[in-house]
């Protein structure tokens, strides 16, 4: 079994794979001041709850966009799992050609998503990841990572409305039934959610035009992907565990090297 760990700015998503089968997954908060022991004990409790043992794990694979958390999680893997983790970064075989001005600037999560999406669905692709930031990634028919766009995430936009205005309250992220709303809370929800839908569809349509291939598929992932996909005109597939799949695939490509 392998343990895959996807470290985002807001959440850490963990999964246990046996071969290609995902046995279990969990989501915990990202806390940069948490120690390796604290992370290790949290993961141990999750394992115990689901009737797994730390000794069941043969390898640990980590992808992170939070540099300050990386050392802590690497140390946690060595101490609790007795394994040297595979960390997604330079020198790791991904099987994807990165056509970025500086490939080192591309977030590990974006590359992992591209690896998974191309393996599962083929190309060309546009991948929309609804995380702390909303990222848009384009992959060519031949599996080349071409680049993309980055915008503020849905929760960031909600928080900004609350923090930067005097009278607007903090609201729950729920989709209202109409765009024209008759109270402040629903109006904020409408503006954020339907605004994001409009942004997604516009950016995706522009990317598809630039890819110039009518067979381009659009894959959405992230915690709020389903909510947005229901309203979107362009999203074809929702895969909430795309990053975990990518980590598994990259592990398979590196385990013999």
C-alpha cells in the first residue's frame, strides 16, 4: 500500500492506494506551525479509525505547494512510516513535457493534475482546480503541459467581500436558486457563485479556442467542483480525487528508478 499526500494552502488530502485502487481518503487542515509529531499522530488516528496500521504503508508520496510544510511532512514520513518519501519536484519522472518559461515555477499540484487527467482521459485537456486559488491548466493532444491561468479562489473571494466592506456579512457558500436576489446574503452568494461560473466558462472557451481542437475535454477537480460544474456550460467531467490519482501514477513511474 502507498500513502499519497497532497498539501494545499488550505487543506491536506491524504489517500491510501493498493495497486490502482483507492482504499480510503481524508481531508485535514493545513497548519504550517504543526510539528511532524502532531501530523503523525493525526494520521495515526485516521488510520486507526479506518482499521489501518502505519506498518501497512510501503511508500509515502508527497506533493506540496506549501514549502514550509514540506520538511515537517518529510520528517513525519521517516519517523512514523520508516520510509524516505517520494517528493514531487525536480528529478522526479512525471512523463509530461512542461512547456513553461520556467518549469520550476509550475506548482506541483498542477503537474500532478495534468499527469492524472492525461492518463485517465487523454488530450487535449483543460483542467480547472477549485482550490485556495482557482487554476486553469492546458494540456496538448500529445500530453505537453502548455500553461494556464490563475485566479483568486472562491473562498478567497468570499472572505475579501467580508473583510473589505463595512456592512457585508460573512455568508455560507450556498448556491441561490436565482441570480436576481432580494436580500444581501443571497445577493452575495449569487455574485460569487454565478460570477465564478461565468469566469470558468469564459476562460475555458478562450483556452479551447487557443488549443484549436474540438475534442478538448474539460476536467474539474477540487472541493467545490461539483457545485460549479452543475451550472457550467463547459465542464465535461468532475473528478474530486484527480490529484491523488496523479500521485499514484507518478509513484508507479518512479518505483523502478
